[in-house]
C-alpha cells in the first residue's frame, strides 16, 4: 500500500476559505483652510492632489488654503481640485483632511458619520472635542498615531527631522541677530575654535540637530539616558562623536562651555526637566537655548512658550527660543513632507474600497484610528480624559 502524501489532519474536511475581494472606492476629500494661529502648512501639495484626482477621486479645497505654504489656487485647480470659498461646503465633504485638529466651531460644520484625518495634539484637546465626535458618530484618524511597516511613526518622524535641522539653523541666526547674541558663526573657520553645541536627546530630533551642527563645522556633544539610542545615533551619523548618559556633572561642564544647547527629550506625559535653573545661570552670556520639547512642557526649567512673531526671551543672559511649532516656520518643506505620507494612505484607502476595509488590511493605518463611528478606540486618549473606550478589533470584525 503506497504511503499517502497527506497527513491525517489534512485529509479531514476543512472549512472553505473565501478570498475577500477588494473593491475600489471613490474618495471625496475636503481640504479647508487652516485657521489656527501661525499654522501655514497644508496636507496635500498640488502634485499629491494631481495623483489623487488621476486615480478617480475628487478633492474640494477652500480658496487660499495653500497660499501660506507657497501653493496658489491656480496650482491646485490645474492639478484637478475643485475650489470653493464656502467653508461649510468644504467641511461637508465625507473625508476632511487637515493639519491642525478642527476647532469646536469647525466640528459643528462636519456632517455626521464623516471621516476626519488630522493631527490630534492630545494634550491640547478638551473633553468637549471628543464628546462632539461621539455625538456626530465621526470616524477620526490622528496622523501622529499612524505607523509604518517598521513600526515607526512616519508623520512624527518627518516633522522631527525638520525640527532637528531647523533648530541648528535658528540657533545660527540667533547667535548673530538676537539682542544679546555673541556674534559667533557656525562654520569651521581655520584657526577659530568651533562653535560648541550640546544636544539633549538622541531621538530623531537630536540626530538631525547633530547632523546639521556637524555639517556646519560645530563641535557636538549628545546626551541621552539610553545607551542604545546613543549607539544608534553614532551608527546613523557614521562617525564617532562625544556621547554621554545624562549625568549632572558631565552635563554641567558641557553646558558651561557651550554656545548652543538644543533640548529634544520627550516624556510620556511631560518632558522631563533635565537642565535646572542653576545650570542655565552658569551658562555663557549670549548662549542660545532651543527647546524643541516645549510643546511637551520643555526640558529646560527656564523655558517659556513663545511665538514665531516674538520667538525669544532672555533669562540670565541666555537667549531662550521656545516656539512649539518649529516645522510651521518652513511651511513648504513641512507640507511636502506631510503630503508624502498622506498620499499613499489615501490611495490605499481607495484601493481597498474605503477606510473600513483599509484598516482591516493595514495595521499601521488602523493604529491611527482613535474614533470609530463615534466610539473612542484609543486607550491613551481614554486614560488621559477619563473617557470609556472600546477595542477597535471588537467593533470591526
């Protein structure tokens, strides 16, 4: 008797598995003008709009939405977008795409059961924001929660790259132009000791700040409590540089000598204060502090929130820069960066036949969802605002 090529288990009757068919869906996206103070970015560039429209979707934009980011209405209409000066009409689209989260007034303009894609900025929301989403049965995605194939957060990473690079360029400007700037030039000038830069935090912001400072010829010291992060930073930069764990004695010594200190340390709820008032008092007159963590409370005890119009305050002879939204200073670069992230998600969403199916296939997109048909599905939001939340997997399948 010949031996069967199948195991006993394989010969048992199996349940039939049917392939889930993907049906393409047409998207109708509304892009309103940003109204938040000093917010100049936009979610989709004209090129991205052209790609979305070429795939059979519709984009309705509020007139003037891209002007601050360097894109005219004509650029968008040439790309195939429809333009309207009626804000309510734009907010009436089934999918709303924004950079800043909508205000309570704007939420009122959104139709029930719409899809909202924007930043969430958890710490600045109020409970009424989530209550309104629930009442309108809105499905909402936060782009800072979206995950990539490698489990990183692409939107956060992209904006961190901009903030890190910008922090060094801003410091270079302040050393010359601020009231008490000490007139130093970034750049390895023969015979002149290089500018000393201290970077706190070895994440994406810290890495890009160090990269830019080194590129400009500065002497860079990076501090972080994680050895793994410091090692990764050295590998990514492809060179050895001064790295240290956060030890008060070493940090104090470095801060006393430095010309620029960049704070890029995040915490879970608030950034930990790493540099005390006493440490700042011991810094050089005319030194510059750029606190990139200011949107999470800041990692310098003396930091205060400032605006793009009046970006600096001087304390103890040290220039403090505390603008929370650094990427908005470079709206065109930031808009292209955000647009690069959004476009594939939108096209995939359509490919799968709408958001509901897309989140079944794409776990990274699913991670971005914090409201599903008016039900809160994100534990972090629920814990922060003491709101009940449900597991998304139980709602979808």
